């Protein structure tokens, strides 16, 4: 299915808003890949693409789609918001990813601040020269790195000061497991991330009471069905 979708240009993006807590204003979007006419979610096809060597191609398709969307909004005279792109750990072996990304942005006249990369901690386990070089270059080019899915996996704080991250995205499981019964866990996690000089986005917020608690705990941004699920770019006003 992944192979066919590549051949038939069947991948497209949906965009989910990221909302600033205080003003409830949209300050960014996360891009999420979909396959046209297939009832198959990225949780299913991304691991397959990673395992069978298609993720390099999918990573570039994601970049093309997102930069083209930014260019379209720019041409329409709209105020741009940064769009986050998911960067799979396997893409670290794609030697020309950074060149490709920079080339696409330059070609469409998109300033680097409008593209963000979401990485997961698994990329950091392997403290290779290549990983460090890739991150260093991205940050020097003004591209923000956000740590995705914090709260799943090991969630170690040890490496947080050593990589140039701006933002930590807390996984939905943190909200689900702690917010109602043990809110101090969430409050303290937010406070540690702030002490490290980073911004907190909490994911998977579906209800108003969760939003209110998170605001009280100092959360910066929220991404969740409460403020909108992923939609086509044409549905964003
Ligand atoms: P993710 O990066 O953690 O993306 C957030 C997922 O949570 C999305 O699922 C989103 O639709 C869902 N979500 C957001 N708010 C809520 C909420 O309030 N409640 C619930 N129940 N879910 C919410 P989606 O689009 O199915 O994507 C699943 C995963 O697939 C992503 O998790 C990401 O790891 C991967 N993925 C998606 N697009 C791409 C891509 O372009 N490249 C790569 N490498 N991975 C991608
Ligand atoms: Ca993500
Ligand atoms: Ca996530």
C-alpha cells in the first residue's frame, strides 16, 4: 500500500492547530500524513515505511507538501504560522534531508522560522556524530526542534540540556494518567521543562476541565480535539 501510494501520489497532509493557552489563539500547526482512499492510519503505515526503507521518501513528501502549503498561504497574503513536520528517527540516515528541506524553503521563499521538526527521544539514544551534526546544522539554520511524545518511552531528563530543543510535547498519556488524580505530577513536569528554558505543548486535550487545569499549571500550548482535530488546509480559515 505504501509503495502504491508513493507511485500514485496518494499521500496528503492534514493539519492540527496548536493553541496558545492564555489567548486561545492558534500559534502553529502539526502536519500529519494520510493516504488517499485508504482506511489506514499513520500509526499503521509509518512503522511499515520505516521497516521497509520507504521513510526517506515519505519524509521528503512531507517536506514538499508542507512547504508548498506555506507558499500557498503566503501567496494568498495570509499571516503564516509555523508548521511542524514529524521527523522519524530512521531519517537520520538520510544524508541529504537537511539540504532538501533548505532547498525547498528557499525555492518557495519560506523563512526558516516557519518550519519546525518534531523528533522523538529514540533518536537521541544513539549519540552519534551524525545525529549531533544534523541537529546543529538545523538549529544554526533557524529551524526549531520539538521533542515529541514525552511521557512515553524512557522520558529521561538527562539528555534534555544537551540537545538544542525549544519545546517539549507531552504525550496524551500524561493527561490521561495524571491530570485528574495526581495533577501535581503534571504541574511539576511542566515546571521542570520551564526550568530547562523550554516551552511545553500538551497533546491530546479533549475536555475543557483539562484545559483549565493545564492553564493553572502553567502550560504554554495545547494541541487536542478540544481546539480541533487534524483537517485539510482548505478547511482552515
Ligand atoms: P503524533 O506525532 O504524536 O501525532 C499526534 C496524534 O494524536 C495524531 O494522530 C493526532 O490526530 C492525534 N490527536 C491529536 N489530538 C488528539 C486528541 O485530542 N485525542 C486523541 N485521541 N488523539 C489526538 P495521527 O494523525 O493518527 O498520527 C499518528 C502518528 O503517526 C503520529 O503521532 C506520528 O508519530 C505518526 N505520523 C503522522 N504523520 C507523520 C509524518 O508525516 N511523518 C512521520 N514520520 N510520522 C507521522
Ligand atoms: Ca508529532
Ligand atoms: Ca506526539
